């Protein structure tokens, strides 16, 4: 009983952290293109850039100080309460930005009055402020609207809706200007000081002890998007125009080193699939694909930690970093964002971290080789078990199985769930997941191609976040763990549950149903 309780509690805590990380990444990920644009602007046009341009360089400051935080605030508010939440969150954040600037101006004025040679504090860019203020603003606006929902006299709805959002946004702006700006400045000062202390004391490599295991257990989003990206952008906005923090989680070296060790010293299905996995991980940036290999032998996490620490140490010694986040963590994306003076350091960090991970993994794999061969002879499927554990750790199904050429459990799920209902004509099909990106987008692409090959062209196939589902959709396709949530949003739609968005037999059932309903579409 005790063991079961502890496991459940641990799993529940992990899922809560994963959901928190999903929410944070949901605010950051849609705005990665803007971060890339800012990185290119910085790389090209600042005074130490590739093509210095004094006029275009004037955009760099306003871009990072106003546009990027407000985009993040709007996205966070929109996730909770659509456009209304996004607008109110943006208004509220403007108060935090103004309050922070005012506080820093007062501190600088006092310091200069006391000592004319004192160094001035720089601006605090409100990325963490946006991630805190956006949900507060959106949730509070949603709650207020609920108070008078259905109580407004006909004809006054627009007046009340517009003024309530404007007045509440104004109130939040004032609150943001005074107490919230002070608190956020303190948080940023504390976090920046902690990072500076880790760098000054040469302890930054120790962060790999947290980051590498967190990646394997899908807890990296809360760390990467919640802390490292905002602090990295703050650091990259300084005089160096780069940050090592962008490389703490994105370095593909440890993952590819682990996979190459399986190529040479692995056995069975793991060895056969490792070369393709290494290519996808290193060039495609899908780090998730090496997690099952680590889960096959949890001691391999030691190899990942050793490789991660090596990469961080190399970047510290070489003073290398990226100008902006590399997303996804592909070697292509990393070199695209590498600072002009950091190519050698970044390349060495990837190479050495891969080499160290490979070496430590080699020792672990060779030490257990006889046992592994005996288990394989007995018919044990270590990779299949690891894929199942990988999906459980993610809190849902993972696309890794399909990328490795497996789809364990998909056929069984299809049989158990039965065929797709045929009551209503299907014209609007939506793939839904937590964020509405990534795996659901790939699933939509797969089904869209299947329909096209079947000669069906008048059926809409889209991908959305579950939070954005509406009840005018004909068919919703989700991973089975998310189906109940999707049904709450779209009770009148048909629902199909799949194990894997990339390769499910349920898609053929959907195509057959649509083909039967659209006979004139086929040549």
C-alpha cells in the first residue's frame, strides 16, 4: 500500500509539473519566430554584427523591451480567455514594464547623485513578468465577466464588454506599475544573481544534474521555458549579445552520443533503430527520440549528465553562447543562432559532450552486455518496455514509437474502441492536443495526405489546442488520455482516440468513412 501511494503521489506531482511546463511553453513556443527575428536583427545590425547598421540597430532595444514581452503576455492571456484575455494581459503588462523602468530610473538617479561615476542599472525585460501577469489578468477578467453574465440588459452588451475590459485592464496596469513591478524586479535580480554566482564559482555545469534527468522524464519545459529562456534573453540583451543559458538544455551532443553508443554497443531492436534515431535527434532537433534508450537502462542518465556537464564546461571556458533560443534543439538551429565569436566553442561543446556521453555509455552497455543478450534470447522486449515507460512519463502517448518504426498498442486500441461512428457527415476534422502544435500538427498532416490520396479534397483537417476547441467540429482526434477533456469542449462531435498521432490504424477507418460519405469526390 505504501509503495502504491508513493508512486501515485510521485506520478501526480510529475504530471502537475508537466502541465505547468506545458502552460509556460505554450506562452513561449508560438513566439519563437519573433525571438528568431530578434536574434537575426541582433546578429546582423548591431555595432559588432555581421552588417552593422546604426539605423536598423535602433529597433533591437524596443523589440526586446516591449514587443517580445507583450507578445508573450498576449499569448498567455489568449490561452486562458481568447482575445479578451490577451488584450487585458497586454494592458496589464504595460504597467509592469513602465513601473520597472521608473524604479530603475529612480535607482540610477540616486546612485549618480551620490557618485557621478557609478555604473547605471540596465532595463529589466519583462519576460517572467509577462508569464506571471498574463494568467492573473486573463483569469481575473474571465471571473469578472462571469459575475454579470446573463444579467446585462439587451442592447448594452457591447458597452459593458468594452468598458469592463478597459477599466479592469486600467486597474491591472496601475497594480502592475507599483507592487508587481517591484516584485518582478526583485525576482529577476535574484535569478540573475544566482546565475551570475553559478558562473563566477564555476558551478554552472552542475545544472546538468537537474536538466538531463528532467529531459528524460519530460520535466524540461518548466525549467527551459520558465527560467532559462527568459534569463537567457535578458543576458543576451547585454553587452555580450549572447547567453550560455540557451545551450544548457538545447545541446544535442549528449543525446547523439548516447544513440551512437547504441549503434556500436547496443543489441537487437535498440541497435537497429539507433542510427535513424541519431539523425532525427541531431538534425531534426527531436530530443524526445533518445529518451526510451535512456529509460532502457536508467544508469545511462549518468552518461547524459556527464556529457551535459562537459558541454557546459566547454562553453564556459570558451565564453561561447547563442544570441537567441535554438528551437528545436537541432544542430542547424543552434549554429543559426550562434554568436559570431562562438562557433568554435559551440562546435567543441557539442562534439565533446557527445564524446563523453558515448564513452560513459559504452562502459555501461558493455558491463551489462551478457545480461542483455540473455534477456534478448529469452524474448524480452527492452525497447518496447522503454517506449511504454516513455509514454507514461510524458503523461500521454509519444510520437517516438512511430519515428522508430513502431506503433505498439495501436491496433489493440483500434479493436477495443471499435470503428468510427458513421452518423454524421464529416467535413470538419480537428486533431487536438495540449498545445495545438507539434504532434497534432503532424497527425493532421498524415490524415490530410491519406485523404488526398483517396481523392477527397473538400474535407477540412486542422490541428488545435484542446482549450480552443468549439462545438461546431464534426470529428475530433486526440490521444486517448486527452479524449475526456476534448469531449467536454465538443460534446456533439464524434471522437476518435489514438495511441500515436503519427501512425494509427484509426486513420484508415476515418478515410473509409469519409470516402463512403463523399463518393463524388473520388476520380
